[in-house]
């Protein structure tokens, strides 16, 4: 559907169409209900064909953007392409999600006088692997985002990281707790019956940055100590991330009896139904919706102390925390949970959904973004 010049347009810009489908379709629907047209800009990917059909928005596909490769020629082509789309769309405002494409959009729209609201959904690969580049990039961001009315963070750790380094002024920083969760879709599920072998479930991309090597080392300790368990890994492989784990490595783990890999599942509720506990070993998140989904369905969570994860866990009430990257610490907690009396796990499962703050639900996220845009209108 072409954009009408008579109705204000909001442009959504993200690094993958699946990201918007999975996390922000509810916000798109909300803003449409508020009288906005919606335009979506995503890089070219075969997954673009999976965009939910029948939606009333305009889709623009970038030919030259790559999230993880640095190609100077394609970078300039991408900026020109992005600027052309923005200029033709004449949006009322732009909402961007994830780090690299937010920077690209800020550069492409530099002097167009269009309000840009970047949401930095976790600091990601650059800040966890390339410390010197992260330091340089922080000052670069200070310049690139200086015209943005507000820069949005998803957890307090990232927020104060940028604030304490004085890369952004506090009046230009906002905190919105994640992307939202639908508590009419994720509802308490009966806890599995008592079995000798308990199921540990991992949901997420199959990447080193998600803490999977730490998990595997911990599972090796459990196997050596003859602690019975079954660990199911569900998620996308080969997404193009620098820390993607190849299928050959996953098959090797399977052959050693450490994990069962079942691929990517759009509906994770049947997986949560059979799980005794969710494991979230990630090194860093914006705000882990996987944890929220598990808690909403009545599953305790073992989580790393990483930003975007730890703040969702109340130790011993809805889950347990281990030091990020510490496989010995994780193994001890896994052993404890796997050997806990069944009644304790059952009791915890009946209370986990109550630990989800109203700040994390879809309605709260929608209202936060709505207030930002309304304030912009005034």
C-alpha cells in the first residue's frame, strides 16, 4: 500500500523482518490504531517473504545492508538507498531497532529534520568483543545521535553505561523495558509430571554470544558426575552472526549425549510445556523476552547475571542466577535444580507468572512509545 501524504507515517527500521514480526508487530498495530500509516524498512533477506500477510503497511527492502560485514562501497550505497526511501516517505517520525541499522539511519537522515528515535536493543557483538572499537563507537554515537529527540534503552545497565560515560545527556535518554509480552498468549501451562530425567530447555539463536559454550561445558560436568538430564536446544542456526555455531558442532554435541537440537520453532509454548526449567546463559540482552515467556508459562529460569537477564530473576522465587560465563557456577546450579524435590519446583512454577511486572507487557510498551510520539507532535 503506498503512503498517503495526508496521513502521518511512522517508519520502522530494523535489521530483519523476523525481528519486527516477533517483537514489535503489536506496536505496529497499536500505532495504526492511533491513526498513523506504517512504513517498514528491512534489509534484503529471503525471510522477507515470511512477513505476515494482510498487514496494512508499506515494505521497503534494502539491497546493500549487512549487519555483520564491513564493505565500504556497499555501505555508501546502502546509505543512499536508505536516504532515498526516507525522503520519498516523508515520515512524521522514524523508529529504529538494534545498533548498527540505527546508526545507518541516523546518518542517512542527518539533515532531513525528521525525528529519529533509536532503540538500542542490547549493545551486542561490538561491545562484548571489541572493547577499543566500542570505546570509539561510543563517542561516534554521541555525534551521530545528537539530533535525536530521545535514545531508548531496554535495560538499566546499558542506560547507565552510556550515561556514566557522558556519551548522551540524560534528558535525551529513555528507558523502555523490552519489546513487550502478550500475557493472553503466554499463559500458565501445567507443570510436567515428576520424572527422574528432568528437561532443561534453551530457546534462542544458536550463537556463542548466547552463552552456549558455557552451557555445554556445564553439561559435560553433569554428565561426568552422572547427573541425569535432558537438554533441548531450539533456535535458529546460521543467521550470519560472527559467533554462529555451525551445525557440525551441534551434531557433535548431540552425538556425545549432551543436547537434543530441534531447530527453530515459531510457537515455543509446546516446548515450554515439556520443560522443567529454562536456561538463559546469554552474555548480554536488551531485555530477555525468552525469560518473560518462560515465567509467564510457569517455568522457573536459570539465568546468567548478564544485563537484560538478571533483573528479571528473583533468586529462589522464580529462578536462579549464575555468574555470566562461569561454567562451574552454572553446573552447580543445574545440579541443584535437577536434584531438587519435585514439590519445590512445582510450587515455584505456580508463582513465576506473578513475578512479571506490568512494565513488561505489550500495553505498557505501546503506551511508552505512544507518549514519545505524542510529545513529539506537541
